[in-house]
C-alpha cells in the first residue's frame, strides 16, 4: 500500500493535543496547552453574536473584511506608529497558524535556508520542510535564552531566505531586547533576508516592557511580515482569527498560498475582532496586568513547592527547571508522571527543540482562574511535600 506524505508522517501528534487528552484521562488540572479558562471579553462576544444573527454569513472577501483590515492597520498605527495601507498591506487568516503556513509556503523556494530560533512553536519546522526549506537553527539556552553574534554568524548565509522570529517567545517567555532585535536586523540586511514575525503574544508583555515589532527597526519595514492573533489578544483561542501585515510585494505571494489553504475566515468573528482591536487602551493594559498577576501567583506557588522557576517576561507561560528534584528520566517522562501522580499537566520544553534540547525544563500555562492556579499548587504540594 502506498503511504502518506513522508515529511508529515514523520511527526507524531502535537504535544498540546497529547497532553490535553492525557490530562482529561487523569482528571488533571490542565496547565499544559495554552488557553485561558475565562469567557473572554463580553462585548467582543456580543459583537460576534450580533454579527452572526444579523450580518453576512457567506464567503467574505479572501483578504478579509474591510472592517477588520482597517482595524489591523489602525492597531499598527496606534501601538507602533506604523503607517499601513489596509488595502495592500493587511490580510486576515484563519488563526496565526494559517498565517504562518501561508507566509512560509508563499515565500520559500526549495533549497532556501530558513533561520529558526529554538525553542520554536511546533508548526514551524514541518511547514518549512514541506516548502522545501533548509532549516538552520539558533539554539537558545535556559535560563536567559540569550544568543550571540557568533550564533547568528553560524546560522545565516547568502542562501538565507528568511528568519522566523517569535517574540514574545513561546515557551521560553522571553521578550527580545532592542539590542537583540538590532543584531537580527544587522544580519538580515547583510544577507538580504526577509523575516516572518510571529507576534501573537504582542499584548502579553509584563513588568512595564514594551513589545517592539521587528518591522519597526530601521530598514526592515519592507522585509518583515508581522503576524497577530485574536485568540491571544482577546483570550478567545478557539476563534482562530489571525492577521498578517507587510509590504505588498511580500503579502502578494502569501495571499496566493492563503487562497488555496483556507481562502477565508468566518465573517462574524472578523467583525467582532475589528470591534475588539478598536477597544480603549485600558483593555490592552488590563489584559497584560491581569496575566502578570496570574504569572506572579503561579510562579510564587511553584517556588514554594520547590520548583526552580525561570523568569517570564511575556506570553501565557512560565518555565520551571525540575533538575533539582533529582528525577532520572527526561522532561517528557517527568510531565507524564506529573499528570498521573500529581494531577497537574505541563508541557515538556524539549518538544520545542529538534537538537540541543534541555532535558529538565517544563512549561506551565498561567492564563487560568486564580482558584485553578491555587488548586494546581495544592496538588503539586501534596506530590512534592
Ligand atoms: N504561534 C505561537 C507562538 C503560538 O503560541 C500559537 C498558539 N496557539 C500560535 C502561533 C497559533 O495561534 P492561532 O491559535 O491564532 O492559530
Ligand atoms: N499555542 C498553544 C500552546 O503553546 C497551543 C496551540 C495548539 O494547541 N496548537 O500551548
């Protein structure tokens, strides 16, 4: 019998699905897969519901509804001072996942090299490989997940087509500093490369930090495609509404991929996200402040149980190094044991690496109600008295 695509067949089921199903089986508290457990902003939900009942429910324009595209451009101006032409420089996708896929398929020719920072979100590499791209890795190391000029020298070459930058970075919870972004910019200009910027956590940055889109650095405006996600910005991860912003010459090939991937995205959700992106500043600052408080609650709880907790500057996540528990197995095994024996689900960080993976780092998601975070800590305390 002939078999399926060799690249895709070489992958197992994604770690998020595996751990969520395992969590259900054990009746565990799921701090694995990254999703909030509250209802999301009521006014954004109401906008979707109104649009569903009274609005257009047929195919919207392939590039997205004008209201959402205008809102994406307005958001870029309001938060980053970027002048974006909504008609030629924005596109709506079915989640950031589709945006990433469309960007990679739209830009990569077989043999092009692609620079990827590890740890990396799990969909990047399979799509780079499907497109025929050749991955070149920069491995970031805990606890500070930093990189050096020498790391970039080793990864970039005249064959580099693009670099994929996830900032803030899942699962490391790192926010790239301006000097780090400037170093990436220097290499992009030197090797004439593009960047796909996965900035889905752009509003989830803590402790007064500012998110800096790579696109805003000198010389990079027309070299970057910036990806956002309503799932993260409105705590509605099931909605799968994403958006891409970039210069027309970059967006056009990406739109060619999008038209054959999903073509379009539910119009009522687009209308609601357009409304949401126009919300007052207090919504966006409140979102970050609320998550920062949850981060502190979970991090303190984990420390009190004896976990070695790494800094978290953004995202939904905090990483803990469990080496001090003296466990013999690796992080995958630790997480499996944790679900079964403590009733708490986490994600092994090695799942975000293909080489040089740390063996004792696990990721917890803190975008949960306080009582859920507290209950998880109670369970962990019972397991690690
Ligand atoms: N990129 C990163 C880094 C993520 O963590 C996620 C989370 N799901 C996505 C992309 C996908 O976002 P979406 O749900 O909008 O497809
Ligand atoms: N981004 C989410 C996480 O990192 C998961 C998304 C998914 O399940 N594919 O947990």
